C-alpha cells in the first residue's frame, strides 16, 4: 500500500498528537515539581499499558528522601529500607495519568515553531497551589521528529510553583520487570490434548509472558507473574481468530451488522467474507509518520480486494479500512483505535487462535 508524505497542521493536529502518547509502546521521562514546602525530582521509564519504573527524591524541610517505585498492572512495589513492599498501584508509578490530567483542556493556542511546535494552554494542576489554581498556565512542545510531546511545563506565571517534564525515547524495546518473584496460579480447562497444549504455549510465547505450565488431574496448572490478574489471563487466552469482510454500501446489501468496538453508535454493514487467519502469513504492529500505531496483515498471496473492508477479531469489529487502488495487494494496514500493547494482543489472537478455555484462580505463592 502506498502513502503520501505527512504534512503537519499545527493548528489542527495538536489534539491528535497529544492523544497519541497513550498509543505508544514506551517512553522515558523525567519530571520536577516545586511547591511551597516540598520539591520533587524523578526519572522513569513507562511501558504504556503494561508497567513503569520511577526513582527520585523529595526535598522538604531541609531533608532529602529518596524513593523508587515499580508499577505493573494493578500492583505497585515500593522500595523502603532496602526491601520492596507490595501494594495496590497508585499514581506514583503512573506518569501517563499525571500527564493526561495536566493536559485536560479543550484549547491549545499555537505559539509558533522553535525546534518544535509550541502551545500555550490552561493547565489543570490545582494540587500545586489550590488558592491560585485559576492563575495556572501551561506550555507544551511537540517534537517535529515524531510529533509527540517532548516538554511540558505547568504552573504559576512567576514560576514560584510548577510541574515540568521532559519526555523522550519513544518505542524502545525495554521491559519493566517485577522486583520480586511473586506468582499467581490458575487452573485452565477445556480442549487441551497435546495439540491444544502446544497451541496454548504458542499463544503465551507470542505474548512474551513468563509462564510455567504443567498437567494436573483437573486440567493445566498455569503459573504467571502476580501482576496478571484473572481478568488479564481471560483476555490473553480468548479464542481469537479473525474474519475480514467486505463492507456493503447499503443495509439491504449486508449479510449482517457489526458495531465498531462494540459501540452501537457505529454500525458497519458487512457483506462477503473475504478471508480468515488461514489466509494470513504474518501480522505485525508498526508506527506511521505521525507515530500512530497500525496493524499490518501480510497475506499468503496477492488478492483483488474491495474498496472498503472490516476486520473482526474474536468476533469483535476492531477496524475498517478503505483502499484507493485496483492493484492486487499482499498487505493490508489497519488502524484500530487502541493502544500499542492491545494491538499486540490482537496480533496473538490472529496468529494463534485457541479453543474456548475456562480460567479459574487457584491461589498464589511467593517463590
């Protein structure tokens, strides 16, 4: 498929650029907060939607206190006195939530270009100085290399109180790992003969999960790191598979109606089934010129395809695509409205479908 070079429109595209941060694979950051009685400096790495590690120090009343957090799923590990304590995850290890709150505004005023696109906005940082929250202003710089935020500043105009952050290194392959080897155990039942077990292991391998599995009388004993709750495991081990449909121009020409992302305000009229996962040679996730992730399906052979198609994965309509060529194609690129790691799960669904499985929590232990 062919693409034209992206020409940025600073007045219009800023909202997409900022929303796009949550769709990245990862990034590094450092931030500084200055308030009346305390200041904070920290540096971290975020694997978006997966985990985060951050360390820094608080300075207040003439004393400095170091801190270190690792957040994974619903868990947060805090280092104290040389050992790690486990609790429910908070915002200390969730930089993206902090950033999103500060950037909650309906208007960005373009200030011009200076090694990036600069904007002014009304900052949402009441925790800095509650009595003067209406005076808060914000500045953000969008990089002209990847069209993602590289610097954010929010605070009082005299800089007596502020929050600032620098963001870089988007989409590295780093992993956030737990500091303790806590694990949870699950019982998996269903069609799990030797072939079923092989396919299950392949699905877990595609997802790059640290798993241990063995047969027991009741089914399969599956052990995974403790940040994978039962909801996570149920989602990761859904049946999967895919069907690519042509899209009808009128309802009377459709064989069924599907809803994009299960949103009943977004009906799509499906006609002929064009292909399934058996017609796909490979699936990968990439980023385009605007740093927006997309799903790429590589076909086993070139096909003549209709102008508009819809992709159903695990029976859910996840994306539509319109092509503008009559050429036979061996690749289809789609843009599901989801995070990078969610697309990686879609990839696993397509590459390795499973039979329906039942997941039961069976306990946990610290090893």
